[in-house]
């Protein structure tokens, strides 16, 4: 039985994606820690806010990726490379033809961000460049997934993340500033695009296929596209909008401190991310749907146990944690470190439940979007201290989790 599971292509692919995702998350986390130690508090707050903007602006591209994976998977295996390279030509052609429109949109985006974000000019330009680069990168990420070449996909992600980490260490060593970080990121992203261009080809002669996608409104009418897109925006928004608002409403140093405390909260999410990834894979697998409810309870229990351990450790050894990851500039966080542990635990468990409801194609999975709206309003009114912002987040996530538990108990009652 065990040998059959280990030889299963679905299991092997899931394992490789999970392991590579974990290592990439670990390297990205290490990069953020380096930036926290090496940059000034205000520059670190700027960087964390910029990364949050990029995440939120590029969420819609994930829907395009989902469609691309399905389209490539539906093509005959011998034609998949031809299809992917044809999509690449189609996208690049459309980007070139839309250059005037993109310049207008980019100009409007620059004006809006510059006027409302409390960010530097270089940061705003960096956000716009990375948004476009992410759109192009998605072709290669999702094409490799569509090919089912999970090992190559994992190496592709890990190598760039490793170079980013090493580059970040070099920048800190030479005491480079935020501009150096932006240049490093753009250069590595362009290298990743070039590498992806060759990876999806593998030196095989390519023929051009006719590529046609339906109108965006057509896709948005499909629950299988709309629900995951809304749910993803909601769950990622809850982890990033607070960072953006703190940067806008509070001082640069407070933004840096808040970036650090949320980074410690996300340790819980990163540590449990392999469990979350495997859970989502099994939630969506047809052969495991009858076990989804029991699996959800097991995963939520494991995440809760890890979270409670983190909360206890943060409470008892707050000084040790601060000096292990940061330096004396972050001592002010010791008294609220336990709140970050609660935040990370609640967020991780909410993500588990959201993934479960996404797999059921249920609109319950979009509840984080509603919570996001309340988060924006609440932080606008309650931001006199970092502790107050964390309390707002914890109250909203706790309420959301309570609603999810009630919905799950009714949704899963026939199968438990």
C-alpha cells in the first residue's frame, strides 16, 4: 500500500511542490530577516509595504495562471510545449500592442500610489515594474506546472530565491540601501524570465498554435474561477493590507517595527505551510474527497498545536526571540510579541478553512474578503499603537474563524 502511494505520480508531484515551496518560503523569510537587520527601521517599513502592494496588485494574475494550467493540461502531451510557447508569443504580442494603454495605466497608478501610499518615488516605480514582470513570469510558473515537470519547477523557484538571499546578504555587507535591493530584485526577475523562456522550450523546434481566450467577464461568471480568485484576494489581503495602512497612517519607524512583528507572526504560517499545501492538494483530489472533513480537523489541530507552542515561546522568551532574529532597535516589540503569535495562529487556521471551502466551490471561502473590508475600516479608526492594530487583526480573524467553524459543522455534518 505504502509503495503504491509513493509511486503515485500525484503524490510525487505534490511532495516535490510542497518541499520546493517550503524552501523558497524559508529563503524569502531569511531575506526579509536580513533586510530587517541591515536597513533602517523606516526603510524596512518601506520595503515590507512595497512587497505587500506587489502581492495585492498581482493576485488577478493567479487566475490567469489557473486557466493556463487547465488549458495546457487539456492539450495532448506532445503539443503542450507548442501550446505554452504560443501563449508566450500571444501574451508578449498583446503587451507590445497595448504599450500606449499600459503607459497610461502605469501613469495613473504612479499618481495614485505617489499621492496616497506615503512611499518614495523609487518604491512606486519598483512596484509598477514588478507588477508587469510578475505577469510575464506567470507564463513560466504555470507552464511548468501544466507540463507536470515538478522537479524542474522546484529548481526554477529555489535557485532564484537562493540568489536573492545571497544578493541580499551582499547588499547588507556593503551597507547598500533600499535602491540596491530594488535593483537586485529586478535583475533577478529578468534573469528568471529569460531562464523560463528557455525552460518551456527545451531546445525543441516550436510551432505556433492559434491561441484564443474568452473575455474576462466570461471567466468571472464561472464559480470555479471567481470563487478562488475572490478567496485568494481576501486571504492575502488580510495579511498585507494592515502593513500598507500602518505605513500610510503611522511613522516610518513604526512601519518598520510592525513589519518585523508581522514577520514573526508569519513564522507560524511558514512552518505550517507544507501541511497547508498538502491539505489543499488532498481537499481538491477526487480520490480523497470523502476524507476531506476528517483531514481538515487533523490539519487544523496540528496548526493549532504549533501556534500554541509559538505563543508560549514568544511569551516566555520574548527578549531572546527579538535578539535572535533582530537587534536592540526592536526591543519595543517584546511586550506585544505574544499578540503576533495569536495573529499567526489564527491566520494559518483561517487559511486551512478557506482552502477547504475553496475545494467545495463554496462562497464561504470568500468570507475573508468581507473581513478585509472591516479590517480597512477598523485600522483607520484604531491605529494609535502597534498593539491596537494587532488586536484589530486578531479580533477579525477570531470572528472569521468562529463563523467558519459554525459553517463547517453544518456543511460537514452528513459526512462526519
